[in-house]
């Protein structure tokens, strides 16, 4: 893979994570069916710059596995997922899904992407909390790689 292609893929995946986080936020706040939210996002211009297949995988994967992902995360937090800010909960769920299901994406990339999303959309110091939780979860799920 050429470096130009790798950068393009990296940017498209970053955008997919961002749009997935926004769609998950909407899902968490409204309770709408995931398929209905996906239909709304088909028209979103932000998705034009994203890896659409990856967006779909993240969004549907997280909505399908939300209870299991929250359970994984809760072992590394001092509160339940329901008590988290909805933006941070969406970001943590995306990252937990990637750590659990996408072994092709390096542990550090998953954490860095989540921290960057949190810096941009989360509360002022929330990125430190997200980093700490995901570092512990990464060690649990990806022991040798995270070591």
C-alpha cells in the first residue's frame, strides 16, 4: 500500500469514527432504531469523506453490542456507562468495539483516535478519563500488543 493510499484510508476511517460517534449520540438520545438513523446518515455530506463501510460496521456493531461493550468498559470505570456524558459514552463504545473486534487496527491507534475525538467533542478534561479507561481495556483485550 502506498503512503498516499494509507493516508487517504486513515483520513476516511477517522471521518467514519467521527460520524459513527455522532450517529451513536443520536441513537442514545432518541432511542430511534439503528436502521432509521442509518437512513438519515445516507444523506449526510460528512459521510462523503468517510469510509462508508467502516462507518456502517462501527455504528451497527456498537448498537448490536452496546450492553456487552458497556460491561467491558464498566470494569475500568468508577461509574456505570449510563452515568457518562453521552458524547464520551459514544466515543468509548466505538473504541471498545474496535479494540474487541478489529485486531487489524493497532491498540495505540484506537486509543489515539478516541482521545482526539474526545478533545474535539467532549468535556474539557474528558480525554484523560477516556485515555485511562481505554488503556486498561486495551491491556485486558490486547495484552501482548499493549504490553
